[in-house]
């Protein structure tokens, strides 16, 4: 697969486009990371699984990939209108800690480690760099100075703001100002703003903050990402990822400040966004306290890989509704796939070229994982393929899907087979040894009815989940 075979949906142009990186052979990606004032929820994790599938697809296609992800530990307010409570301050108050920069960083590092643990659990490959916003305040200040020098800024009693009226095409990512205003996505909460859409580049805070030419405070949430992405990826890079909730404000404002600072150079070539995971009738939200942590799944003895598997059955741009029954169904299906994979034996043959080409076609068509998953089942069920070739082909697909087929044997060993099933299997083996094949068949049928299957191998009988 090469770049001409890849097509991605670009939020900026609202259409699928042939993918071609700015620099041949290497793809530079910036993925918006979490604000680490609390645990991430499983809705948040969807955007990281999507970005991981994207990264794996590019690597599978022969590209080098440089991916950077931010860890927001300062400057993210609860309101898109640059008002409300600072989220990190909220975290410190919740945990009864004094408002200091030291405590803020310690809180951030604690939840950042929990976040990394969640990524490992769902088999998301770590980016080359994960960077804390508080380590790059200077870069943010320097970027604001550039904007100030070009007369894009103005000062109010609570901070330094970007004047959106100076950028005629402001809001292109979200459909422009007219569409934006109709949706009511932004509310003017600050009467000192020159325009409703103007956003903070620096917010003053007399209690806690960093020194700057404008006063003590914090860089705005948006300027942090522009500063860090440009530091590590350059003034122009290939792909920016995140959830769709970041389109109207955060990503729109990144474009405005970045392109105005660099002389209207196109900031990002492809903007890619994943849809929400809804909990009942609304999207999961930490602010609304209606979220599930990954730990909630683990507490129910559901392997986190199951959540990844469930999400891959839907396209990343399709909204999904989380219900336990659906996840439990996905768990059964994934265990069945693992069981069938293990039955293929230990020999690994050759990747089936025709199936591989289909897989490349599907995954190259804007990461169409639902069709790729159907193809996975087709490989398993194909009566004309050898077991070794099936195994090689599945392992090849898994370079992108990340479902840990190579670890499936270990998973099955660790999974406790109920004593009742083990006893029935022992009775069946005794009946087989005594050549009582009628009783042996009856016991096999009973094992099957309980959701398990016994296979006779050269090493003896083995039990699998049906």
C-alpha cells in the first residue's frame, strides 16, 4: 500500500481525500490528549483508539510516523467562552489540596500515569512524545508575542485575547461563523470581548500562575497546543486528530492563531475527528459526572481489549451508544475469535495475498474497520485456506487492528475454566479411553450446551469457549 491507496475524511474540506504527506515517507501527527484533572472515561478513549488505528495503518502502509500528544495540565477552563472554573484547580479543590503549581503538577502526573495505563490496557501504541503543557509555557508566550506584534491581540481585565475579526476565514473548520452562531455553540460571557468568538491567549490569575509580559497567569488552552505542535512537528504538519467536540472551539482557534502567527501558512493538511460514545441519551462527560472509567469494565471481568474490539465494529465517524449488553456480546464474539484462532495450531504459513489486498482496500478507505472485521471472520471460515495461512493472515491484519491475537493463547491459559466444565471433560476423556463413545458424545454435547467446546489434539483434549 502507498499513499495513493489511502483516503481519509478531512473535516476541513468535508470530504474524503487522497492522502499524501507534506514530506514524502514521513507522516507527522498531533493528537489532542487529555486534561489530567481526573480519570479519563471510556468515551475519551475512543479518540485514542481511533488515532492508534490511524497510526498503525500508516505504519502498515510503509510510512514513518512521528506522533506527538499533549497532556493538558494548565489553562483549560470549564467554559468554551473562556470563563468558569479552571479544570486543574477544580481537581485540586476536589482532592483537598492547596493551590500551588507544585501540587497542580503532582495531580497532573498522577492522572497522566493512570491515562497511560488505560492506553496500554486497550493496546494503544504510545506516541513518540507525550508532552506536558506546563513544560512549554515559554513557547506559548513566544507565540502570543508574535501575534501581538502582528496586531491580532488585545488586552482586557482578565486576559489577552485574539481578535477573530482580523481573520476573514475564521471558523472554516466548523462551517464558518454563520453556521456556528445558528447552532448556538458559543455564548458571549465576557462583555469586554470585541467579538463573541474571540478567545483567550493568556488568562490572568493572581493566586497561582506563571509570569508573562502581560501579568501572572496561564496560557490559553488553545495556544498551548499550537505552541507544542509547532515546536515538535513544525509550523505545518500532516494530521491533527481529536474528538468532534474539539472542532468548534479548540481546533478552530488553533488554526486561527497558528496561521496568523506564521503568515497564513496552512497549519494542518488533514483534520480528522472521531464521534462520541453516548451513555444512554447523552455523551459521556466528566463535568456531568456521567462517565465510566475503563476500570469499571475490568471490575466486571471484561478484558479492555473487548472495548477496543467493540469500537472497531463501528466506523470512527459513527456515534455509538454504550450499553453493557452490547459490550458483553462483543466479549463473547472476541473470545470466539480467539478460540478459533488457537484451533489453527502453532504453524504460521504465508499471508494470503487476495485477503491482504482486500484488507488494505478497506482500511485504506478512511479506516473502514467494520468491513475489515467482517473480512477477519471470512478468513477464519474459509474452507480453502490452510490453517497456517489463516494464522499468518490474521496476524497480519492484527498489526492494524491491535486485538492481541498473538497473546490469545496466554489469555486463554489465564482464563479460569469452570470446575464443572473441567469435570465433564475428564468424564468424557475417561469414556473415550473406555471406548464408550455414546457416553463420550453425550458429554461433549453437554459441554457444548454450556458454552464450551472440547477438542482432541495430539497433546490431549483442550477446552475452548464456543
